[in-house]
C-alpha cells in the first residue's frame, strides 16, 4: 500500500468500523451515558435540563473533558507519526 491510499480500506468497507463503534456505544452507555462527542452532550443538556435530569455544570465538565481528550489524542498522534516518518 502506498502512502496516498492508506485510508482506502476503511472507505471501501466501513462495516467493521461501524460494528466496532456499535459495540463501544452499546457497552459504554451504562458507564458514560453515551456522551462520546460534545454535540451529544450539549443536546442532552438542552433537552434534559428542563426536566431536571441533567446538571449543566456536569455537562460542561463532560464537554471540557471531551475536548481535552481529543487534544491529547491529536498530540499523541503527532508524536507517533513524527517518529515513524
């Protein structure tokens, strides 16, 4: 495989990726409430704050944690790819 088409297998057959995401969401829902990205958390905050089921401060901490995790993952990715290349 050349460098220009490394992501091609995922594009050609997304079923394994989708099944993996399904499993992560299915088994992680009880632990995290399926807050895997900030948009889901934000919509949950807006929809359930009126009913008193979800705290806004907790939602903000979830969102900040999600962005911090994404930032750390990006830094780790740069470090790994800098060593490989």
